[in-house]
């Protein structure tokens, strides 16, 4: 009877975030989907900011880093202000990109 609870626990852990996000995979996705506006190091592309007439916060700034992971994922997938949702970032890649953004902390 102890086998069933162990199997159930393993199933719960495998769907509940037991696996850490992959920063390297997040960096690859970031390079393909985010870098053109947010820069390679998370510092905004000034030409894009000027063209869109917006201030783009550095992703390593306290302002961005103080956001929860869920809020960061919501901005990535839902957009914010003039930033459009990034349709190519879904599922596990959301967590990976958030982990990569966390790695940009200054």
C-alpha cells in the first residue's frame, strides 16, 4: 500500500514544478524572441524605444526584478503597454525565459 502514495507523490511533483527552469534554453528563446527590443544583456534597444516612443526598463533593474515570476510571465505572454504578447513563448519556455530574465539581475 505504500507504493501507491509514492507513485502519486511522484506524479504530483512532476507536474508541480519539481523540475527547475532551464536558463540556457531561456537564453536561446530570449535571443530569438526578445533580444531585438530588450537587447542582448537586457538593456533596451534605444532605436526601438525611440521609434515606439516609450521607456523600456532594463530587465536587470530592481523594477523588473522585483516582479513575481508569474507577473513576468504574464507580461511576456500577454504584453504590456505597447509591448505585444510574445506568441512564440508558451509552456515551459515561459518559465525558461523568466529564469533567463532573473539571470540578468544587476
